[in-house]
């Protein structure tokens, strides 16, 4: 880790946890995704990391509608036999100053709602 981040700030542990360009946000995300895939592989079949979603053909849906959209993990047999489930990972830093006066449960609930609306 360099002493100064790509934006010119001193590179502290806290900055490394939240900086989208020079920090460890993507690395933490990928480690969680990989762990989730490994655990699903123990109990499900056809586990895939970053599966492509089917292209839309006029359907009205919430969320990512971009061509080539992907989720983090999919697996068959999680909810029911022969049924494919999709999961998407979201990483955030619950101890950052933005949330210092917020109940941790509320912070997690906020991120859950936001993720559902992406």
C-alpha cells in the first residue's frame, strides 16, 4: 500500500477500506463473492461466478438493465430442486463517519433496500 492514495490523501487503513479507486473495496467484494460460491458449491449444483443475465426483450424490470449485465453468484437447488437462484454482493464500511450516529441495524437495512433497488 502506498503512502498517498490516487486522490492525493494520506493512505490510512480507513481510507483503504472506503476508497473506490485505490482501496480494497473491490478486493473485499471479490473475496466475499468467492467464499459465497465455495460454500454454495458444497450444497448446490451448477454454481457460477458472475453469470451473465439474459438480455431483456421488452420486460419491465427494476435493476441493472445494461447489455452484458452480471450478478455475482448463481446456483441451482438453493431454494428448491432444479431452481436457479442469483445473489449479488454489496460491500460497505459500517464504521465510517457517515454512520457514526446511526444504529448498525438501520445501516444494514438501508444497504439492503438500496441493493434491491439497483
